[in-house]
DNA sequence: AATCAAATTTGACCACTGTCAAGTATCTAT
DNA sequence: ATAGATACTTGACAGTGGTCAAATTTGATT
C-alpha cells in the first residue's frame, strides 16, 4: 500500500504531544511554511509576511484531539498547514452533523461571533497556525489583500455549503456517497498530485455518515454497492480508487 | 383576518408590472428607503448615502417572477427592500432545495463567482434594489464600513447555513417544522413587531418542504400534528399562531 | 356569485434508510 | 506474534417519511 499524505493509521499521540511542545521551526517566520502557496497568506509579499508572521502561533495536534469546542469563547482563527480536520455541530442528544472536512490551506473560526459555533477536531495529526481573531481582523487594514482573500474564501465556503444543503436535503444515499467521493477527489487533488483517481479517505465511516446525514451502516453498504457496480476499488477502508469518476459524477448529480 | 405584511394573497401581476416600470419614488436617493435601517446601507451617513445611491437601481417584481437564475452571468447583487424571496438550487431531474428565504434587509448574489449558483424568485411582490457586483466590490474601498458590513452579514449567513445543515442531516420531520416556525418567528420579528407569536408564512407548503428536505405531504401532516398537540393555531395556510413557542423551540432542538 | 384551477389536507400503502445484532477485519499494545 | 479493542461490514427487521391517489379548501377569473 502506498504512503498516505495523512497519518491517520500510524499516528502516535505521545510523540505528537512532544512535537507540539517543540512547535514549528519557522515559528516567527512563515516564509518556510509548506502550505503557504494554498493558504490565505499567499497574497502577502515577503516583507508583509515577515511582520504578519508575528501574529501567528504554530502548534500541532494528534489525531482525535479537540482544536476548539462549540460554545467556547472564540478567540482565534485557525489555518491548517497539514492534516485533516472535521467541524461539527451537535444536538443535545448526541446526534452530530459534520459541516465540513478541512485540509491544508483551509481556515476556520472566522464566521463565529463571540462563541465558536462548532467543534473542530483533528482527524489525523495536524499542523495548525492560529491567529487572534481581533488582531487579524484589524490587520485587514494593513494588509487589504489579506482581507479580500479571506472574504473571497468565505464566499467560496458559503457557496459550497449551499451545495451541501442540496445534498443533505434532496440526494439519495447512493448519490450522497458519490458526491462525497467526488469532493474528496477534488480536495486531494489540491494537496497531493498523484493519480487523481486514487483518493485518500482519512476520516472514519462514522465521520462520513455524519457528514452526509446517513448512518455508518448505510455508508458502508453504499461503498460495497459502488464496488459491486465496478465504479470503485477499495484498498482498506481509507483509500479508494475511482475506476470511473465520470460515472460517479453523473450519479452524484442524480443523472 | 388581519392584514399581512406580505401581499401573497392579493397580488395582481399586471398592476405590479406597471409599478415596476414606474420604479421607486426615491430612485436616485436612498434616503427615503423604508428598509434602510435593516439593510446593508445602514452604515452609511447621509452624505455617503447620496453618492452611494447612484450605484443602485430600484425595481419591483410580482410574486412568482424570477429575479435571477442559476448559471446566468452574475452581474448584480440584490438587496430586498420589502417582500419575500426564495433562493433555490436544482438537480437535473427537478428535485429542488431551497437554501434560504430572504426578507427586507437581506441581500444576495455576492457569494457567486461568474455565474449565479442559485435561482432567486419572488414569493410575494417584492421591492428590490440592485447593484453592479464589480462596482459595489470596488466601492468597499471608498466606504470601508460598507465592506465590513457586507463581510459581517456574509459570516452570519455562513453560520446559519451550518445550522441548516444540522437540520437537514439530523433532524426529524417534526423537529424540522418546529425549527422552521422558530426561524420564521425570528425573521418576522425583525420586520414587523406585532404579537411576536403571530407568524406570517408567505411561502407555500411546497416551498417549506423544499427548504426542510421533506415532501409537501409530510409538511402538511406535521402542521396538523403540531395543531393536534395544541402547540399552534392555524388561520389559513399562511398564518400561524405559536401557542407555546418555548415548547416548539425545545422540540426544534431535539430536547 | 359561480366556476375553475391551484394549493392543501388526508388516507392507504410501501420503500429507503435506520435500528439492532452479529460477524469480520484492522489497528494498537504488550 | 498474540490479544484486545475499535472500526467496518453484513444481515434481518422495522419505522419514518415518501409515493400515489382522492377529497377538501382556498383563491383567481369571469
């Protein structure tokens, strides 16, 4: 089995915590950041980046750790440098909806008011940089292009939540899973360019279920179903090969 | 039956079209706009408003008219002055998801890229002012408070789509309808302060169904159900009296 | 006021997906 | 390597909400 860009299978919490204390070697300078080209800060030139980097703090979380929790005071916004994160909301009886899977280059926490409106958890080991919300919003004055970039990303995000509403409200289980696979294909293409049809699925079946508004069992059955239809090949639970992504896309759109 | 703030029952298309040609008496000045206090332009002072108003065009649409269509070139952003609008997305086979109901003070069209990602239709007769997208985005330079306001409203909107995802993915039909009634109560309170428990429902059962990811029949059954439970009183299909909004809220949250 | 069309409600039935349970595979720890 | 825990898959059955159809109400048109 080829090496995954996520380390969901081999992550060791203890080692991760040690690294987190150590922090990133480029703590005070974002210049060496490996995710800069896809992050919000990619609009800053070398000079601006130097002063801007003082606003950021770098840290790391092991898989399954909470990054921030729903209803907690929203003091920071977070930018993912590597790894995978899930954002979720819960009903009082434990029913959960995952509102998004986030990867390198994605940020979260800006849309909240005084409290976080979701819980953010590490799916794999993640590297994150964090900014004070107030300060970064103020900094949009000094770095107008950054403000524009953040606004732009927020608009894009709003657009894709509308697609997700169409999925949740109107698609069948099969269409939902096909949509999910297409989404994951697109996201993984942004991060790692190997065979574009070889898609990593860092999250559990239960995460997928809570993202698609289904149960684990239904998700599992639909994986089996798509395999029987000859549309996908499974290599363990966390790696999928899309044998016919055109057909998957058509199914995803209900055609 | 008391008079509704929407004119969904008595609207006459012909008359509306005539009015639309006539446009608003305050066409070149937003000063007299009755929805200014709740609209995005409420951050502008009297001077700025005068020059800003030159960017806007006023018009009116009768109920059931399309304001802008999915996949159409996105040239404008729209601000609702009065009436109710629905935004929706469709699958190729006609399945529809309504992503939002909009009222006086709401705007739409900003989150789109080159094409509109939704169709906007008038539910009731609506008064709307329209801005050129490019020009208004440029104008954020001159009116920074306007840019902040729009950004802020976009963030709020993103937050509420997350709530809607939780609703669509994880709530039961009963919980969905209770949530809808609570949402409508809050929105109508913003526009018209009468008895806060007397809620106008300008949209059809079919619109509600497509908003909640249900069928018309299920929506109708749940209305009947809530009535039997003594939680609501119906005065026709478009006016609801919430007899116990606390209980409705609890049901909406799955408690 | 009368007629027709559209919207809403209600009923009967059923399918998709959920629930509960058991079996299998995978990962982690020793 | 072995054992235990966790994650995933599969099966049997059931229920919520969907489908189809008919009745009723509401609203528009003449």
